C-alpha cells in the first residue's frame, strides 16, 4: 500500500488553517495514488494546546473539523490526531486520539495510552489514559497505531532516581499480540540537542523487537518540533526520512520496505541543529503571533550578535532593526563591532546614547540615595533605560523585542529584570554561553559576518568601568559544565563535586541558580532546544529554601 | 483516644524548620496526654514542592527527617505527610504518603490514591497513584487514613464539560469496607473565595455517608492555604474547628465526638476572608523569601491604596515605604489622596516627579519618532520610568516591590509590561476590581483609612490628560462579571452572551483576554484566592490563535 507521510507545521487553535492544510494534503495523497495519508499527533488543534483543552468550544471546533476532514477521505484514508470527548461519565474530559478516516467517515478512533506528564508535557491534566487495544485494518493491512509517548515505554529514565521504567504498560507489546503488518506512530516530539539519536533508536528498536515495519510521523514548528519523520523496516533499519525543521511530504510503499535501501545515520553537528531549531523557532513564533518585525539591542557582545544573525536568517534583514545604546562605560570597540555587524547584515541601526537619561534618573533619585554608594542599583538602571528604549521602539512600530540573554546568564541571574531581560521571545535562553560561541563560529564558517573581535574579546556587561563577566562568575567552560549537570541532568551538588569540580565553585553556582528563580519566573518565553529549558518545563517554587 | 491536630505553616525545603516545628508539636501533644498527633500533607517538605521532587537530595533530606521525627514518637504516635520512594522499579519515582510513626519507628506508610492534576496541582508529574487499601491501627483504634484529594472523588466537576466525576475510584469507599472507627484526612488544600463551603460539605458528607467520625487536618501559608481544619462526627456535623489563616493546635477525644456540641457554620464574609488571605499571603511570602520590607508606587488610586493597607497589615508600617511618582498628567487630588493615605498609615513616602526623566526619553527618541504622533508608546514610557524608579529603591534598600495591578486589569492587559506590571509579588492579581472596591470599604469599616476620594473617583491611569479607565474598558461591574464567567468558570463566549451580556462587549473583552496572554506570561507571582488565578494554575499557549 502506498502511504503518504505529511510532516506539517500546525498552528494551535487555528482550525481554519490546520483543516485547509490537512485537506490539501489528503488531495495531494489522492493524486499521488496513496491509499493512506498520515498526519501527526493533535494535528488538528495544534500542540501543545494546554488549558485550551478545558474550553468546550475549542474541543467542539476540533470535533467539527475532523468531521469535515472525514468527508474529504473518499478514496484515500487518513490518520489525524485530534482530541476526543470521553464518552464515559467518569474520568477526565478527553482522550488524546488518532482518528482513522475513510470512506467519508470517522471509521475508528485510537486512544493514547501513555500520557507524558514531565518537562513541558502536562497530558494527564486533560486526558484519560487508554487501556484497551485493537488494530486499525484498511484494505487488508493491519496497523498497530500508537500516539507519540506510547512507544516510549522503555525510554531511559532521565532523572536522578534509579528507575528502570517510567511506565508499567507497553502499548506496542499489547498490539503485537494482535499480529499487525505495520506500525504507525503519530507524534508531537520536540527537538533536544541532548537526545538527537534517542528517538531514532526507539523507533528502530520497536520495529526490530516486534518484527514490524514502522512509520513515524512527527511535526515541525515552534516549541521547537524538528520533524525528522522516518520509516523503518522490520529489521529496524531506516529506509526513508523526512527533513528536519521543515515541512515535508513523502510517500512510501508498505510492501517494498524490506527491499528499500537503508539510510545510514547522518553525522550529527549539534551546533548546526541548534542553529536550524532557533531559526525555525523565531520564524514560527512571529508567524503564529502575527508579527513580522523584530528589534533588539546590539551591544557589540556575542549574545546580541548571534541573536541578530538568527533574527535576520529567520525574518529577513528588512524585518529587523536594532538599537545601539551606548553609555559612558561602553568601549569604542563595542560600538564599532556592533556597527560592523549591522552593516555586514544590512540591518538598519540607530544609536541612542543612554547617558542623558541615566543621569536624569540619578538626579531624581539622589535625594533618596544620600550617603549611599553607587552599586548594582545604578547598573540595573542602565539596563532598564535600555530595556525601556527598546520597548518604546517596539510599541511605536509594532515589532517584537528579542531577548538576547543566554542560558548561562539566565541560570545565575546575571541579567536585569525589566532591563536586558525584556523581550517577547528569548532566542538564546536555552543555549549555554559556550554554545553561543560555537554558534558564532558556525555563522562565520564561510565568511566573517560576526566581527572576530566580538567573538574573542572577554565577555562584559559594560555597566561599570572595565567590568568583565569573569569578575563575578566562574569561567564559562566551568560554569556551563556545572549548570548542565545541575539543570539538565538534575545532579546533586555532591555528585557534581564528585565529578571533579571545585566545591566552592559548585556551591556558589548552585546558590546563584536557586536564588534567581524569581527572575526566571518573569522571563520571556524561551525557545526550547535542550531536554530542560527554563519556563513551562521546569517548575520551581519561589518560596522554597534551597 | 485524645488526638492532637497540628495546623501549621511549613516552609518548602526548609527541613530544619519544618522538622523542629513538627517535633515541638509532638512534644506538646505528649504533654497534653494525646496519643496521636496529626500533621498535614507533605508537611515535612512543604507544599507544593513542584520539581524539587525531581532532586534526589531533596527527597533524601525528607526521608532522613522523617526517620528523625519517628524517634520523637515514643509515647505519642504521629501522622506526617512526606514523599516516599517508589520501591518498585517501574512507574513514577515517588508516592505522596502519610507516615504513621509510633514507638520510635515508621510503623506504616499510607499512599495517596487520587492525584490532583488540574489548576495549580501537578501531582501526577511526580507521584505514582496508590491502588491498595488498608487501615492504620493504633491502640485498638482503626483509622481510615487518606490524603487530601482522596476524599474529593465526588467533587463537583468544575469545568465546561458535562461530567459526573473526575475520578473512577473512591478511596473512602474502599477503606469503609475495612470498617474503620475513625477517618483522618491530611491536606494541603488552598483557599478559594469561590468555594468556601465546598470543602466543609465534602468532609461532612464523607463522615455521614460512611457513618464515621472525621478529622481533617489542613495547613496554612502562602499559595494561600487557609487552615480551617475540622472535626466532624459520624452524623456529618462539625464539632471542632481550627482557625482560618493562622496556625492552630487543638485536641479532640475520638470517643466523645458524638456527644460534643455541634458548631454551626459561621456566616461567610467573602471580603473579610480575601483580606485575611492576602495579609497572610504577603506576610508569608516575605518571611519565606527572607525579606522584611516592601515598597510600592502610591498613585492616589484605589489599587495601590488597598495594596498598601494590606502591606502595612502584613509587614508593619515601618517595613513599608512608598514612592509618589507624579507626572504632568497627575491630578492634584491624586497626590493629596496618596499623601493622606500614607499619613493615615504612618508610612514613609517620597515624591519623585517623573516628568524630567520622561522628557529625556522623549528627547532621546525624537530622531527615531519623527512624524509619529504620541500614543500608547509614550504612556508606556511613563509607566516604565515609574517601574524603574521603584526597582531602584528596591535594589538600593533590599526591599520587594509589590505589584498593585488587579485581576481585571491583568485580564484585559490594561497595564505596562516592565512598568506598572513590575513587582516581586502581585498582591491583588487574583482580585477583580469590584472586589478591590469592596476591600477598600472593608478596610474603612471602622474609620476612613483610605481617603474616600480614592474610592469614589472614576478609576484612571492618568497617563494622558483627562484619561479614564472607562474610555477603553467596559464599566467594571460588567467587565468583572464577564471575566469571572470566562476565566473562573470557563464559559464560552456564546454562553456568556446567552446569559444576557451585550455581544460586542463580551467579544471585545474576550479578545483582550486572549491577546494579552504574553503579558501575563511575564507577570509577577500572584497570591491565589480564587479557583482560577493567573499563573501556574492557568496555562495558555502564547502562539495560539484564539
């Protein structure tokens, strides 16, 4: 059977656009002689809908849309992810379901069994878990249809406790008893640079363990979902693969999978993947929120430089303009480096010196600050003057301020709330500083777009004379390694020290992370590229003593 | 049997303080001749610990502490809430458990069956649900011990879907088969002014349905937990009750409960309860984050006035200082009203006119804004100048800025991000505007603390000449009613219109709510007093089309 794989980008709650996109791919599949076309998890409403699933009209809209789509399935059948009302009077409102549409009708509905409820996932908040198993049969082909997490029953348990398995049930094991010819999994599986190969291995292992060919259909778009849909033969070898970070559409023949040539795993360039994820993330966030233009403050430092290149690659140079906001503490080279980058990219820039406004703040506050020395307060005022100028540009011209903070800074609170932490979107908030450097080198791989001086000079906030990041923070090589273990791997201070890091540095770093939860609570939404980003996927109580 | 009820305030992660507090109450109960003392849900680690439960050292600390506490239980037994490691290699890491401590040991561990995973609750993220049932037996007394949600199996399903029950299992029904003499529920049940009587009815109904006396032990503190622990006889009548919003300790005799006089339900003054909840919330947030002093901007309007009274009642007048930040658009009466309030409360105030700073911003931006008319941009700059001045005071003197926005404003986005939305804690962010007026009247019930003029004048942001809230928003009576239906009751636009509200007003209001999710994403943590506050308990994707 010819089966079409539709790896698409869906917009949460935009039923008109999602429905049109799904129907157009059903028509395409029909034209291409496919007998089945597969869309991804909750494709119809978009993922993750979160508490929109508690709005009855949101779900009703989905149910109407799936009926409409069913009518398009006259010759070709389709599998579409969509919420389903729980028909039982007890339990959660909904199931997370895969609708099998054929002959103009909803022929069958398959429900998700394993509901992820960790990191950014809150599925148990909305969905009742499935407990019964049956195959989908279409033109003699018996399909084991599962939804995303259903095949992750034997995932490595990525937490600090020694556990074998997160789940006590294996949907594929149940379905295998029914002797399927083919397995299909529809997914909304986000990218993480820390687990590039894990998903592929899971799909390949499932195919091999149950000796069944496997079609895996993921989506693309903001969160960030990376696509990478794949087809695996019954020996567990990959025979087809969709693009990463782009919509894609491909057709496979389920009968010839065993004869198809095997695709070897591509060499993984983590930095290139992060770059692609961030470009997609920025572009998609703007498209889905209805904005076209971005602004940011260009300091001459590496974080704003890398953010600007990403913004230009995502939105186009004419849709980005920047402000240079020098103070009396800004070095000449900072301004020169910023100007050189803007010129290299062909981006409009304006220079607004902040010193006159900063002075006015100091003057206004001087009666209150009599006898007090200048300290962090005055540094923060500078950052807030900059943040206010950027927001003024944003308000006047209707663009979004891009936050330029990196994950290392965000982790230790090296940033000013309502100042340089401003922004509608944090582009680098899940990228540690050392990876920001690597991104800069990657961006310069063909020619020097980011001035070399921006990359090689010691990082500095330039909020007082001769300030350097290393005055108050460990070197970034060390800092990032500690942060990765603490935040991404949930290691304890004792484990990190045992791994060879200096105790004082570890304890200081961890103290900084814990005492700055309040700043991150108010931080901009952050593009997620690792297994543990700040934001929805990491929930720490603010009043805790740690 | 004499049983002590310890209704205490626990600090998340502060094992030293929580352990000491628990042990001291065990000693007290011993002295008082009690044979059992009951503490509340997850008392030992504090509630809600959220992702701290994913840190192994956090859980290990709890396990050590409970062993230590067990040693104090020589003559008296204790029930203490504490996480438990899941001994099985499959499933979630932990159980949410009640430890029964007696004779110096952990005698028995009872696990929570129903795990709330809605609103602010994420328990399924961490805990495996219990599936087996047994009683705790102590000196011949057979106790049906449950944890919080376990008795909420037949709660009214407060969502938009027509559902009978959220859960398919009733722990009390299972335990009743074992013929207990007494039921005990340990809880971490937050206050909500929208469901004051529901909890009491649930406890009373359980007692009556299963014909068993019932001891319900809640906690107090930030979130906000309101206490209101209670004892109900086997007829479902309340015979003892702990204080609301305060720590309390009481002793009951399980054998004489049926003879104890029945306590009638007190008349409920919702506004008085909200007042108490907010005072406790502010005080507790400061204590637990290690701060003593607060500041806020006093505008002469009602929101900042009510916030100031709450801050003074929570922290004391010497721990609060305010800034008056008038602009050229501020009316004289605003300054007079603000000064009068500060004087009435004996709070230090300073006046910092913002016009010189505002002018400097305008001047700096004028080359960029050539040909553009003054609009919301300039209004936002004023708000951000004020926000920056408040943060400067906060930074210099180490106090917390209290955010003064109310829930109606927060809902429709009537506030400036990084401006008047600044703050370490939002005091009124879960209080609709009409209730802010009611709070002001309540505060003035004995004498005029808040100047009458502040209460009676039309609300205005005073960011341009003669501005009034009603220029751009519906009247607050109407606005609040629509918002309550949409946000707290999850009603659809159609349902709200059908209830008699003008269609255009409903649609405009809902549009404003939906288009301002991005502002609320970066808002200060908010004291929760209703069943649906902004923040952790309400999760709306920012990129959705609604």
